[in-house]
C-alpha cells in the first residue's frame, strides 16, 4: 500500500521538523520520515540557538515533534532507502512500505566519521569536541589539545585559541613539512604550541579526559581535545533522483538555489543535507525557508491547473 501526501520530509532533525511545521500550519498534508539519527546526539546540550541555548538536543526534538503534531503532520519512525520520480515522488522505506508525494524535502543531514584514535569516539561530545561555537564557552580557559587530521586542522587550532590561551596542536599523522610558513607564523602569534608525533590514545582518569598519549610513550596533559571529524553527507536520495551534486572539501552536496530547491523540480534540501556548516539554528532556518517556498509552489501549481480546466 502506498500513502500519498502533498509533501514528504525525510529527516526529523531541526531542518526537517521546521519545514514540516511551516507546511502543517499551511494546511498541507505532510509526512516526516525519521530514522532517529540526529548528528548532535552525542552532545548533552546545544548552544547558540536564541531562547534554546543549553537545551538538550533530545528535548528540542521532542518539543518539535509535539509542535508539528498539533497541525496534523504525521511522523513515522522509519528509514528512507530509495526514491524515484514519476510526476511526483515515491519514497521506499526500510520497513517495506512506500509513500508518495508531490514535493520531497531531504533533510537527512550527515554523519561524522571520527579519527580512529582509541578513546575519541567514546568521549565525543563530552570532552572530545569538534566545534568551538558549540562547546568553546563550556570548556573556556582549560588546557586544549587539537588533533590534526589534515593541514586544515591548523585553522581549528587558531579558532579555539579564542577560548583558551593554552592550546597545543598535535600533528598526529600530519608532517611538519605540510604546514606552510603562514601557518607557522599564525600559530606562533596565537600562542599555539605545535607537537609532532602520532597520538596513540587518550588518558582517562575518573571518567575524565586528562591527556593524550604519543607514540614515543610520553603523555601530554590536556583537559579538552578538539578533533575534526570527516563529514559524510547522507546524499543517497539526491543521487537516486538525479540531482546535481557539487564536490567540496567536506563532501558532495546538492546544488541548490537560495530557497533550497535542487536541480530536480520538487526536490528540496535543508540542514546539513544542503551543506557542511549548518548549525541547529541555521538548519531550522533552512527548513523554514524550504517549507514556505514549497507551499507557494504548490499553491501556484494548483491555481494554474484550475485555470487550465
């Protein structure tokens, strides 16, 4: 059996719920398909969202689900595994069902692939962090470490120096020769200490991160460690539907206009599905913009159809 909606939203994070809220309030029959894998699940709190600063991500999403339900938006716990287009869109679900819609919003976000250093995954979101805007205030003035994964990690080390004057960049598997003269001058100006050598693990004491272990057997005491996960966009639905993707240093993302419309008519991208750097507040804004644009598209489509009758 295939249920039909005006809009199907794939992804129940900030972007997807925001789009669904706008569409529900516009009286559009809308379904949210949510696999329940938000990117910020490891974090205890989210920051920088005006009026919601410090709110646990799970609580934020629970409130969002309650809000969309008030306007008749349906939500199903399932995973979209494929999609096709034939006039409208048909989305295949992991449970074996299918849903059809006139317009489709993909807000599936991305996954963070962490450096394979023992202890990093277990501490991620606690004292192993990635975003200074998300976590910098909470660990301000502590002894920071930055785990280099590429020469671009220099930028991360420079950024976090805004929150602490005690920052050490561990080159890990990056050779000193890969750093430019400009990199070294900026690191020195920021007071960032550079330590060569591979990091082999983390030191944990009383359930607290207290330092990094190096391949030479030494341990460098630190209180917070910043890492740069490799972003892996969940772009399978865009690929299945033939949307044009743009390659970036952070993965392949759909080419979109200012509203979030992809190169496939009726197919929209929002949140981290549309780009690497969308924070929760930005993702919600993207979802809102897409939802409003979709309602306008559907309205004009229906009016044009009525004129032709």
